[in-house]
């Protein structure tokens, strides 16, 4: 079958203004894994990455017409949930008989609404590679009853929504082929000199991403990665082969591991680090890490293996707030982890903070700022809490009527509400989608800007970032500073 997989236009950049310069262009690895499995099963697969190609919905429609697909699949997140709503209905109207399949978390949360409003034929729940392959098998036989396919939702003959299972999980990640990166142009991806990470690509150098872990043992209430508590890892030799391919064949000089907890399997990390050294790989890399998993031996091994930066989730400097969102760390453990990284390596460290967590007060905010400036961090990110659809916090707030989900009492859906989940508040006038009762939207906005000023407007930080700015970036940099910090 001719299969067209689409990463649709999203609404993030339109609301960021000058802040769009901070956005990285990572390959849509989720779609590329699905593409690889479908291609291995004998299907003719093409991929459209609308954000990377700068395509709006009308341009995507033109590309769909040109491709004349037999099946269309959309990756559906909150930031592109509204465009998918429109595009899915358009495909089913303009190309009757062409099934539309939605996957990813937002589609799963709103599956019934997408189906009932004619936006799609099937929604896949969970890890979709082998589920989608099973759907293609059924579709190639001209069948529209998917009751035998695991973890999907569709409309039955009587118009009722049928769901065949909760959440698809792939136990052995080694069973997956590598993502079909060859279906996209490598030149469209990477990071600019102005970005939200420490690493700055050298002239002509490209950057990319890897995912080598699925599932998460933790259950932070603001996080959407909670459907599978059993983490699963790609084996070290496979990770090393992929790194070597990215350096040799794709010409990458830097990659970021988008694993929830890269350090979760300690022996695997040590094996990956030793393998990088043994193979003579020069590619540099970054990762995220839970502070509870940081130790001196691991840090030294990572430093020897070209690790450039580690991002640690701090969230808050107040234990009461951390406990409320089930973070399961302490400020003391954060401090120890950062000190260990500093003492044992030259690895840069990024602190990730969230403002406006449930129960946070102005006094709590001051404690968080004091922690951020007392840690020897190279960079800090201060996000305003967004209870994303699919997170435990979203489910709790929606159940109590404290959150506008877009769903109305008559069954209609106001998809414009989803834009508010995509707002990076410092660059938009839109209010946060939810504000903890102890604060106001105005206070949160001021807190975020104050946090950024107090962290970055220090001599050490100013000197560090002045070195990143080229003459061509000076105007954008000044706009970022003025709009983001003041």
C-alpha cells in the first residue's frame, strides 16, 4: 500500500514571535520508526514533516493530493491537535476510501472526539509501530473492522466507539528497525547558534536526536510518560551502531538522547561510553538525567565518551512542592548531583525548573530562585507549568472542572483552546492554561521573567553567552533578551 505519514503543521512557532529562534529542528523519530516497520513489511512509505519544511495546512493538502496515498497517518500532539482535526476531515472528504489513522498521545486522549467528528478512521493507543503494521494488513485486504488489532479505537457499524485495548507496549526495543531517516532531508534538522541548549554547532556542523529508552519508572504528576512504568532500553551495541551511522553516514557532530532517564540502566551506560571510546567516535552528545542516578563513576565515563551536557530535572527548590507532584528527589540530592558533575568532568549542566506547580507560593518561588543561582549550572530553563493532556495532573484537574479541555457539554470541541497548551508564556500574551490558586497569571509571568533575569544577568552568565553571539545574531539576541527577560 502507498502509505503517507505526516508530521502536521503545529501552532507553536506562530505564538513564539522572536522566540522561534530557540526552537530545535529534530527529526520526527516516532514517525520514522513507524515508517521503517511499514517499509520492512513491504509497503511504499513517504513522510511529510510540515514544520521542518515550512508547510501550512494548505500546502500539506497539496502534497497529499500529489502523493495519492492509500493510507494517511498523522502524528498528533497537543501543539498540532487543531490542524490534525481539520486535515483529517479534509482527507476523508476529498479522498473518500482513504483511511486516516491518528497516533501519539493527544490523539489517544481525545480519540472519541476525533472519531465522532469524522477526523479519522482509527486511533492507535501507545507504541504504534507493530499496531500500525497490523492495521495496514487489514486495510490491504479491504477490511474496516479492526477488532482483532491490539490497542486501537474505531467506530463500529452502529456508530459506537470500539476500543480494543489500553496501551500498546513493545517489550523488546531491539525488535525495531532503526528509524527511516533516509526518507527526510538531513539538511533541514539541527540547532541554530541561538538555542535553548548549551551546545552550539560549529559552522557546517549538524545535530540530531536519538531515542533509546521507552517507559519510565517514575510518575511525576505533570509528565505524560506514565502509561508504562517498566522502562525498556535499546542494547548498547545497537546504540553504538546508530551513533556510528549518524557520525559516518549522516555527518552529525552532536546528538541529544531524548530518553526520559538516560542513566536508568547503569551497566548499559557504562557499556555505551566504553564503546564510544573503543570505536573512536568523535560525536558529542547530551542527555537528561534524574539526579538520583548520578554518580562519580558514571560521570567520569560519560566525560571520556564525549558527553557535552546533562540536563537535570530540578523543578522546585521546595520539598513540599516536589512531594506534591511526586518528583521523588530532594534539593540536597540535586545539589550533590550538580557538584558531582562539576567535580568529576567538564560536562555542562542544565537545570530544568517549573514555575506554578500546585501549591506554589511567592515564597516558594523565591526558594527555587535561590537554589538555581546557588547551583553551579551553565544554563537554567524556567517553564510555567502546563498540565498536558495525558498527564495525571491533567486528568485530575479536568475531572474537577478546573481545566478547559476544549470539550463542550454538547459534545462539540473548541480546538482553539489547545493553542494555550503550546504557549511559551514569556513570548506570548496568552495566559497559562491553568494557574495554581495561590498565584495569578500575571504573577506567574512576572515570576518567569524575574527568574530568567536573576539567573542570566550575572557577570559569569553574561560573559558565557556573549561568546555564543555572532554579529548576524546580534539583533535577534537583543530582541530575545528584551522580550524574554523584561
